[in-house]
C-alpha cells in the first residue's frame, strides 16, 4: 500500500523543533484534559514529547504541547482539545540526551554509530529515531497516552489508508494489529512494560507481557528509514521474522523469571529432567567481512539458573568478552579465525558450535562517517561533539576551536562541562591516519544565558475610589528575559495598555470592573489575579447598619462583636477594648473562642474606607464564672427492705447528674458514710437533674433516688 503523503511525518518532526512552522493555540470550544503517558521501545528517557491535533478535513497538524519523558519513560500532558479530533503523539530524540533501554538479550547495536548496548542498558538514541502514538480513551472514560512500537504500527497503518489519520482509520488499524498478533487488549491503552525489569514482568498479565516482547522484537526494524517515514504498516510488515524473534525472546525472558512468576502461556518450554540444564537456542555462524567493516557474532541460550558467557578466539579466552554477543566495529586482519562461546551456570556448561570469520584485506580510504553537529545550549549545560571515521580507534583525533587547536582534547568525543558564553564558537575535528589528514565540517556552538522561570511577584490589588479620583494598578514579574504586558478589563484587552502600570485618570462608573494583566516572555506567559475596581459616587453617605451588642458570657465560653457598613466598598477595621487598640483585631468580626475575666470591658470598632473613618457604638462585655451547686443529704440508717443499716456497712455515695432527666451521664463517687455534703462546680446554666444512691461495703451500688431538677443561673 502506497503512502500518499510522504511529507506528513516530516512536518511532524520539524514542528517539534520549530514551533512557528505549525499552527498553535486553543479556542473556546476546547475541553481541558490532563493525560498521563509512557513511552517504551524499551524505556525512552528524556525524549521530546510533541502532541498535535489532526484535522480530519485536510490532515493538517496543530501543535498543542511539547514536554519530555522522565527517566522511567513517563510524561504528563495538559492539553485543550476537541473530543472529536484525533491527537497524535510523537516521541523524538535530543542528540546526546535521549536514551533508550536495550530489550534484546543478545544486546542492541545502534544503526548509525555501531555501538553495542547490553540487555537492560541505556544507550543514546539517534536523532533520526521517532515513535508515534495516539491519545486513546478506554471503556471507563480514562485517557491514555501509551506510545510503543505497536502504537507506532497502528498510526503508520492508519496514515497510509485512504483519508489518513481519521478516527475510522485509527479504529480499523487498531483492530488489524490486534487480530494479527492475537492480542486481547489494545496497544493504545495497555500497560507498557520494561522487559528488562523482572518484577514488572512478574506483576503484569500475559497480554501486556506479550505486547512488550513483540515490541522489543521491533528493535532492528525501528532503526530504519522506512520506520521513521511511517511507511512500514501492518500490510507490508515482516510478520514471520518478527514473530520468530518474539518467540525466542519470550522463551529467554520467561526462563529469566523465578518459577512462581513465569508466564507459561507465552511459549511451551522444552522438557527437562534437570533444572540446571542449559538449552542452546542459537550458535554463532560463519561470516566473511571486509577489513575495517564491523562484525558481530551471537549465541543464545536459556536456563533456569543465571547464565554466564565467555567467548574464545582460536581456543583462547577473549578477556572481557562476557556477553551473548561479541564483535568489533572495525575488523582487522588479525580478527580472522575461529570463534566459539562457553555458556555456563552454577552447575553445568556447554560450548557452542564454532564459527569461522574471514576478513578480506582492503585498503582503507579515510572517511568521516559522522560529522559533529551544531548545537544551541543554555549556559551551565554541557557541550558534547562527536566525530566517527571508518578507521575507528586507530585514527588520531584532535579538536580545533576557530583557528586554535585545543590542548589535551584527543578523543573522538569532545566534552565541555558547565559551558559559558566564552565557549561559544566554531569547532571541528582533525583526523589523522597513516599520514592522511581529514578535517570535519565546522559545528557552530551557541551559548545563551539561562533564563529564570517567569514568575509574577506582585499582583494588582482591589481598589475603591471616589468618582473623579485617579486609579493606578501595578504588576511586577521576574525572570523569562524581555517581558511584555497587556492589561484587560472584564476579559477584553485595553488598547495601548502595554506597561507594567495601568493608570486611569478621573475614574467614572464606567471604569468599574475586574482588571487583569498578562505577562509574556520568551519562556511563556502568565495571567495575574483579577483586581476589582469600585467607583463610589461623591454624594453617597456612609452609616453602620450593624453595631456591636453588649453581652454577658461565662468563663471559657466564646463571644464575638461585629459591624457592617451601608457601602459595598473595601474597608479596613480596627477594634478597641477600653479605648486601646486590640493587636491584630482588623476584621469586620472580632471573635474570642475562650473568654477569661480579663476580656471583660467596653468594646467598639472604627471602620475606614475612601470616605474616611466612622466609629461604632460601644458594647460592654461581662464575664462571669459558671454556676456551682452545693448539695447535702442524710446518711441512711436502714436498707431498702427495712432492715437496719450500720454505718460500717456504707462505703460511700454515687451522685449522677445531667442536663436531661433521661440522660444523667455524669457521675461522681463520694467516699465515706459521713461525707454527706458535696459541691458541683463549673456547671452550664439551665436545668440540671440529679439523683443519688448508696454504695455498700461490697462496692455494690443501691437503688437511685428519684431525680430532682435544679435551675442554675
């Protein structure tokens, strides 16, 4: 199937780095949505995450947001979008910043650099890499932004269908991919798993693990130009070879898990009489390469125990060659020979079959295979320039800035940490090999001063003015470089109001409203809090419609005084006690939660606004102690059955009381037969109900008397 618009994805890539090339912005019909996402092919760290709205009318893209993934591949999007339009997510790489976890047990070889990374290791991602996904909604209405190899395949397939990236095409491509790989869950909403993390494999269901393993098998495919161009679809996908790789990877991953955590349904494991057996899945194969070309040999095995690898060359141990893959980026004539690998666990070992490597002599013509690239960085960041040649480490490299050769900079990678503006300039590499000298192209390094995050340090404040008086609103902001201002009244921009100060002369009733300011800089924009302006007519009289009232309270009770004005303007208040200002009492209501005798006195308030100051009437506060009750009773001389009761048989008395006849929940014990007087203190005013009973020498409480009611003042 032919991809009708080969420039479509190229536009996406450009938008991520040149925002002015794409439409941007939001409109009032967009709905606010917060979406959390994740990018795995393996885990992509510090990748650029760009989100685009796709027009279903003409396929055009509008950039909505740009962010980056964290060290776990996660990211968060806050976007405004129309629910009916598809949202495309692109993960792209920042040179020498973005990394990806290798998910192939035999290791991963970068397409352009030839660098080998072991399983579970992070390696830099080439800037020609990209991964595509979509924001999808599950059956519970939750939004997902899961970007993986399978989501990329869905996007590419939908893009190449007639009409492009429409919702109908997306659903069609989604079903096609799920049916092809026999998946139960859509890759657009499934949990993304790092297969180098054994705990993640053990804790997730099999369908998610299967998706992760299939995605990991895409590694070599994802390094191609066809993948980047989104021209690989499920229609022309090399299904057989990918599934074969996935089966081998599934078998290997499954046997790296503890027995209790394995997923037996992923692949049928070969029968084994001994859990210490080692199963050889593949041996290295013969190879014929040219001198200076790369070569790699691979072996693959699994066991229920941890495996160790040791490669040999002509029967001799190769120091440090302890991975499932062995090779070099530049073959020499001395590398020709016979290779095999010893694979062992704690109890057994096996030796792979041998593989012969032939190296054809070739006269090397020195060539630069990777040029250093220009960079624009912020002061304090690091500069890293790289040069690659077909001579590899045999070539001598030095670096030049302008016309000067840099001292002690003799590696194919030039690193300048904590760069400053003095490090800006044009850099190039000088490569020498067997008398031949090459110069790289110049890479321009631009260093700009770091900009602080834009912050509003002072917002405009509410104001009340008399008609005819002047008004002045101010805003202060920090950071962000050069700043521009725009003032608004009730949401409408005020023409010419583009300074940090907004002045209104001779205010009238038409100037009333809510004022805000927007501050814009190279780092973004911020809106201030709203400040309300109230314009009061000159002839309006002010009176107090609420005055403080005198009152009496008991100790430890709360009390409050309040005032209110007839004018709906801003006021300031000050409360006084016995003609002395009360510290901190500057609100319309003065309240004390626990009264003491020191609070007794005379209170009033002053109310201040644009009209001046007005004093409230005075109110007195009387604080008195809560009532107490003295009780006495006669010592009983006979029991309830009429028998005589000796004093020695009386332990004491139990007095129960409460605010209701049916709820005498408080009680005290009075010890001693002759202690027939008791005082209850700190009681609440109102009705108090009491009754009493005798406690005998066996601590048994007798029958209570009939309750009595006492009114406390």
